[in-house]
C-alpha cells in the first residue's frame, strides 16, 4: 500500500488498486465477525469446521498482537460471549432431552459433543484475548447442567468435563483470574463431575493431558482459603482411595495443604518461642 500511495503524488489513478485492500469504511462491521463465527459454529462438516476453527483462531491471535488502540476488543468480546450463551443454552436443552428415558441418545451425544467443542473453541479465543474470567463465572453457575450431567451415560457427557479441565488449567497457569468466590464455585459445581468422568477423559479424549489438568486442579484448589482447601482435598482423598487411577491424582496439592496446615503453624510458633527465649537473654539497660 505504501508503494502504491507514492504514485498518488504523480497524479496516477490508484483508487481501483487501493480498493482491493482497504474499504472506505474505517471499521469492520460488527455483524461480519458475528456472521463468520455463527457459520463456523453451525457447520456439521467435521473437516471444514476443524480447519476453519483453526484459521479463525489464528487470525484472531494475530489481531491480539496489535497495539491496544488498534483493536476492537469490546465488540469482539461481546460477539463471542453472545455466541457462548447461545451454545450454552443449546447444551442445557440437549442435556434435558438426553435425560429423558425414552430418548434415543446416540444422535444427542453427537450434538452434545458438537456444542461442547464449540464452547471449547470460544473459550480458547477468550483465553487468548485475556477475557475469559466471565466465562469461568458463567460455567461455575451451571448447577442445573451439573445435575443433569449425573443423569447421562458417561460416553454422552464426558466431553463437557473437558471444559472444566481447561478452565482449571487456565487458572493454574494464570491465563484467567476469576474471583475467589468464582474459583470456589467452579470447584464445587464441576470437580466431582470431572472426577466421575475421569476414566473416560483419559481414554476417550485425544486432547486430554492428565498431568496438565491435575496440576491445574491442584493449583486452583491451593488459591482458596485453607478451610476450603481442606474440605475439597479430604473429599478428593475419599474418592482417590476408592478409585485410584480413575480419579485425578492431586497428591502434590495435598502435600502443600498438609504442610500449610500441620507444619507451617508449628514452625512459626517455634520461631516465636525462639525469639521470646532469646529476648530473655538480652541485657537489661536499667540493671
């Protein structure tokens, strides 16, 4: 463009060429991005969906690398969160339908997997934009979905637990920073369903990284007050002792909690006693 613009001073007609790469309107219409995302989310062709999700995610990442004044962050975030809510409403409706005993579950399982994949893609976009805190709150508040989750066969529902795992990984890495109440609620609502699906996640989900998820869960737990850490880890311990490898291994987080609970107070008290004892040996100036 800079090369072509140099010709403008010489009176050469360059407008037809410039129109190929720039528009007379300075801002991309909001509806254009929304339309692209909707097309990708509604596609049923597996290869096309997968490739376009990868391309759109890459292009949005390029946009994230621009200076803040050159981005339209607010519009993009609003569009993505509107799509998130639409996918989530669809997911809840599918879970309700699948929970009915008379329903044929195989077609519904494919639809559930599709919506879960859509939400995972939108979550990745928000994580890249450092705007996923609201998604964590939205997911933590899905108590109805968590109740329905227990009524479906594992093979129909386990893909939904991948979302919880991704959020724990993101919190553990510092990619999103939801409030303490949101972190607690996220664990209260979704940790047990994830544990129930853990065996399937390990063997039925190619993208599932056990070590990464376990580290993320542990770090998320350790960001809570000590009393909450104790409650969650003791509940986990009961499950781990019953199911072993079919349960997340949170031993590292358990060790940290143990030291914080049993060793640190003793060391601190010992240090205070040592200071107190040493003060008794100091000379009294009045004497």
